[in-house]
């Protein structure tokens, strides 16, 4: 059973994390752009066939660092997004239970 206190906590969390979730989503997109830009830079500066230049761009240490940053940004965003999804579920369960009570089903 979802208590009123749990509902209040869920609603509070959701209202307090709107901006954080947006910032983290923007960070994911920013890191993705940075990764693509770094790959393109290394590719452009490399010599050899297209396949060799692509391979160099994939394994270059600055690109690896950008890939790590991108993964960390995804992790941070998903942590908040998953927590928000859980809080939304709490609100929905409370609404369903409350509606059933009003209809005399519980």
C-alpha cells in the first residue's frame, strides 16, 4: 500500500529533479557531439586507407576518453531517469488504489 507520505515524497522528488534530469539529458547529447567531433578530428589527421583512419579514430586515447565521458553521462542520466520512473509508478499506484477506494472496491 502506498501511504500519503510516500506519495508526497514521490511528488516532491519529481518536482525537484525536473531541471537535473534536463541537464543530465543535455550532458548526454553534449558528450555524444564531443565524441563525434573527436573521432572526426583524429580521422582527419590520420594517414592511410579509410579503414585504417577509422580504426585509428576508434582507438585513439582522446576518443577513448570521450567515449568514457559519454558512458558516464548516460549512466548519470539513467540513474535519475530510473528513479523518476519509480516515483511516477508510486504516484500511479496511489491513484489507482485511491480511485478503487472511492468506488468501494477496496
